[in-house]
C-alpha cells in the first residue's frame, strides 16, 4: 500500500512539474511533454538576423534552452518553448498549435520580433537583457 501511495505521489509531482518543463509547478497539463529537450541557444538564435547577444540572453532567461519549457500564466494562458511564446500568439504563428519544436518556436519568435518593429520589447526579460 505504501509503495502504491508513493508511486502516485511521484507521478503527481512529475505531472505538475512536467518532468522539469514547468518549474513553477502550476501547469494544469504538460503540453510539450514531460521530457526536457535541451537545445543550443546560440544555434537557434543564429537562425535569424537579430541581435545575437539579446536573443541569447532572452532565450536563456525564458527557457534556459529547454525547447519543452512551459509556464502557466495567471491569466490562464500558457507560454511555451525556447522563446516562451504566449498562447494568444499561437494562432497567428503556428496554426493554433503549441510551438514546442524549436523550428515552430523560432518562427513564432520571428513573427513577434518583426511585428514589434524588429525589437524584443514584447519579451518581459528584454529590459533585464538590455534589449528594449
């Protein structure tokens, strides 16, 4: 009986934290799975012509390079992937699908970057990175 309870407790913790993909532990579901997907931040930032130092700082702060990173906001919307793309943007940049793959997340980040006048001002960490 104790083993079953311990297993259920561990399974519950894994689902809450999504295997480390939802470090805050407040994600109702694991939209990008429960396995971490570490990526080279410099590689993915180099796939577009923007300020590389700013891009790397933003991705480092947003996801630590985990393509399956997930955050659940207080407004009941998810942020997903390397650039932590907010759910309200998924329709415009990824046909409504969660942009968990690095390629999809990059395309969403490019869309947001260009829509904001080729700036990172839409990312909350832009000021921390000196990239307003």
